């Protein structure tokens, strides 16, 4: 798992049988950014992960991102990161979409350079979203 500020972690695919260990480590919330069936029938569905999360006392949010980033997905991410208990683990196939969504959800507070620095420190090179972050920030000013 790669750490972002404010007790948030991003990672690649998580399986239902891994949620017990996450709960034991103190994780409180799971955010899924990977759409169901993206990788075919072997990928656990959001419903399966939700059931496993509830079994282990974890909060759960399903905010799938397929293709480009939409305002609806950004707004849902902002609400999740603002309202759900921490520590939070957000995941997708490899963690990049989750890191990008964290960035959009936090750009108002941290600014573009702050977001890009945090994402870079977490091990992700997402320089390609810098312009979109700037546009989003300017649209919300």
C-alpha cells in the first residue's frame, strides 16, 4: 500500500479474504475505484467486497472510475474522503486511478503542486493529470 496524506492509502486490487487483515491493521474504510468485471469474472465484485467489508466492520464506498474522470466521480470521492472514517484504503487495478481521485478530491485544500508532490511521494507519476487538476481547481474558484 502506498501512503497519501491524512491517513489514506492507495493500492491495487484487494480481495475479500484480505479485508480481515486490513481491519486488524486498523483500516476503517474501503473505497473501490475499479468497476465491476473490468478484469473479467475472476475479479471480485463490489457486492462481494461490500459483504466482506461489513463482515469485518469496515465502511465501504463504491466509486468506480472507467475511462476519464467525471465530475460525479470527483464529487463522490470528495464526499468519501471528507466523511468516511480513517484510515482509508482506496484501490483500483494498480492504485493510479485511486491516487488521481484522491488528488482531485484534495486539490482545493492542497493546491496542484501539493497534490502532485503527495502523489509523487506515494510512488505514482501522474504528471499527465496536472492540467486537469488546474482546470478543475480553476472551475471551483
